């Protein structure tokens, strides 16, 4: 008979059994079927991992004179977990911008503070600090107890939230916009009035690891996917942009209205902007009465919005930025997954560049390459932060690493071709970090790196190296397929680093857990060398050595005196397979597996040493070998002269 989970059970009896034995066998068969069904359900639960959902309805009144706001929030929170929740937590990010907050203390005590922050929070005046507080909160109409713990609202529930149920939280809140210090705030150095990021009480993420109610120290973010319906009432002269589709464009005007539509002048002092954003995990908006709003409708792509303060520092380069942004959007959609939203907005604001769903805040007084580069970088975040929803706090290397790698690839395609290895800058940055003695494993939480100078090269540069080196390990063709499969399998699902590894394993057929364990979870480095090339009769013995602690497969290219080349490929035994030959690489003439326990490996080439000019490990430069001085052996130099 066929049991649950597609498992077949067959009982063959060679002699007649008595009824008691038949009863025992029947019970055993029933138990086996039930166990098979349980195993099947367990496998399904692992494949279809649950995630919470948070749908927000918010209305906020912004007073641009006092830089304060009041708002209401209705949150439909769906507990898709198997757990019963007795507490919930909200982020109150603006409270970080107060003297003696954790962000302030961290900035004033870390040996190398972010120059944008320094002691600026400590010196904020009362009307310059950030404030976000909850005045009332109910769940399903019943008041709940809550406590403000700086940037976290701790909530004790009167009734638990059961698995697979939805509850409604209703809140009244108010806040004060801080003077712009980090990402969000008012009156930036470039004169932008409002950069409203992390401005509302936001439900903390809950996943298979539990709650992620991390205080805001200044790094990255992680949230639940959901739908946002947001109404913002503000002075009628202000122009807004950000996350979401404007629902009342023909009432608002400011360049959003349909062609040919005449917008009536508002009778009062304010306008209410109504935005809707589906399938996002945050909501940002920015506003300034001086904003110029320009649009570019892509063919078979989203509408691109550009909001900036036009001046002699912005006008020429922002006009050129439009074409580059469209080209980059088209390249990403074609190669790494189609952008799923109908619009993307590039907005002047913030203190550098920061990604938010469907939009980015960037500083605008830049030269063209810098302006295009920051826009491309933040736009690529739409894939890895915005849609794949990597946990930027616990696994910052995933989001920043994939995005930094993508920035190099896209800038090479749409702006200017790189001289040499496209990802060379990230490799060199990582090598400096590895040599500094300050490197920490990439599993370190973003807020907990000992040094700012170690955080950036780790999550941005080493993260990018992880991606490019993956193509070296599994082969470029497999890599390209895996990047698309990662998008198709995991969009809107918050994959982890281990999920990413499994995608590359499924596509390549290789075992890759060792790559994660060494390169992500440790600081061990790669260092291989060509130790010797010696004549062995009519053959040549090549001795390779592993100097560093991290094992890696090797592409060893032999260059002959006549200029031709061949490749010796040495996959690791623990890979349980090998990558296919790659286009554009020398013909593979030999494959020998290398056990990671062995620090040296001899390979014998059926060519006399007199025909060999040199032997080089990975001339493609993709192997993150921290000491390339021992990677090449020049035979003609080493051989004695006659």
C-alpha cells in the first residue's frame, strides 16, 4: 500500500499467520504510515517556512513649523508562527536621537566613531532631539500595558496571540523630527527639510529565531512584509515622495497628476497625501517645498521619480542621472529578477545614501560618477534588502555584500568599463581588513562590531568577495542560474545565509556548507602557493601548498613556451563534485581531488619541463588569496642556465 509522503509499504507473507500476529502487523503498518506522514509534514514545514505579516493603516498630521507630528495607526498583525505570543515589541527609532541614548553613548565611546554622528546627538538642543512615543494602545479593542525602553516599546498582552490568527492593534502616537544626524531628520546639510525614515512605531520582526527587538544603535533594519496605507497631512507647498503609490494625484498635483488634468488650488493651508504600498517591510517619505519633481517612464518597466532641489550643484548631473538609472534598472531586471513594483523614486535627502522600499534617499551635491554610483547601489538594494528581505541586522553581509557586488557589475555595464578585474576594489579592501588584525566573523551582528573601520570592509567588501568567489567555486554558468533561482524561490520570504547556500548547492550539485563555515563564520584566510615545479623524466611534477587555514578548490593554469595554456583543476573532496568547465578559460586537462587535511598536493603533468613557461594559481583573480606573491612559478627563471 502507499503511505503518506509518497512512501510505499509492501508486506510479503511466506506462510499463514495467526490472527494475533496479523493484529500486531496491522498496528505496525498503521504506525509506520503515521510516522511517514509526520516526516512528510516536517519536510513541508521546512520548505514552506512561515513568516509574520503586518498591515498598517496610518494617518499623520505634520506641523512643519514646530517639526512635530501626531498620528494614528491601525495594525493588522498576523501570527503565522506555531508559537503563542504573550508580548510584542515596536521600534521607536527617533528616540535614538537624544543625549545619552544608546546610539549617542556608542558613538562617543567607540574608538572610531562615524564622522556623521560623533558627539552631535549629545549636543542636540531640546527642540532638535528626536521623539517618538505611544500615547495609547489597544489589541482587539482592549487596552494593553506598554513601556517605553528608549527605542523599543515593550508591550504585555492581556490575551495571547494564538498561532495562525490575526489581531488588530490601534495606537495613537506623536513625535518630534530630530535635526538630521543619521539617515532621517530635518534640515539636512544640503537644505532638505524632511527625510522621514524610521518615523513611525514599527512592529519588530519575529521569525524562527524569535523576536528581533534590537535597540537602534545606527546600523541596519529588519521588518515584516505587509501592506501600508498611509495618509500624510502637511503644508500645501510641500512636495512629497517615497514609498508607495500616490492615490490622489489629481488632487495633489505637484507633477503627479495625469496628463491634461487641471488641479484645483487647495482651499486650506494643508494637503493630505494618500499612499498605498503593497508587499513592503517599511515606509519612508521625504518632503520639501523646493523639490523639483521629474519623471521617466521606462519601456516595459517602472515609472522613475526624481525629487531634488535644483541648483548649480544638482541640475546638470541629476538630468544625466535619469538615463543611467533607467539603464541600471533594466540591467538588474534582465539579469537578477524583474523589479516587482510599478515605480522607483530617487530623492535628495538623508546623509549619504540609504535604501527604503521603492525609493532611496541620497545626498545630491555629487560629481556624476558618485551620483550614479550611489543611486545604482541603493537601487540594487531593492532586490536584496527590499524584496528578498535579508536580515540587515543579523546578516548585514548578505544585503550589503550582494548589493556591493551588484554595484560593481552594473556600473561596469551601464556607466564605465572597469580596467581589469571588475570586483578588484572589494578584494583589495578585504585583504587590508584581513591583514589588519581587526577582522571579525561575518556572523557578527551589525551593531556589535568592535570598530566602524572593520564593519564596512567586512559586510560590504568581504560580502561582495563571497558572491564573486562563489562564481569561482561553482562556475559562472551555474552562478548565473543560481542568482535567478535565488530571486524566484525566495522573493518576499526573508532567506538566511544558509538558505542562500542551499540555492547554490541545488543548482550546482555541490556541497558548500564548508564555504559558509570558513568564509562567513570564521576569519580564516585563503593562501595557496606553487611550491615547486620539477622535472620527472619526460614529465613534470608540480607541488602545490596550502599556507592559509581555509581550503579552496584551485584552478591552476599552465602556460607553455609556445604561448598555449592548459588548466589543472583541483576540487576539494568535501565539495562532493566539481564545477563544469567555464567559457573563456583554458582547456581542462587534469582533475584531481584535494583532501583539505593535506597541506601539499603533487600533480604530475605529462609534459617535459622544457615546454613549460609558468604555473599560476587562479589568473582570473576570483580566488580571495591574501598573498598572491606565491601564486606564480616562472619555470624559465627557476631552471638552471646551461
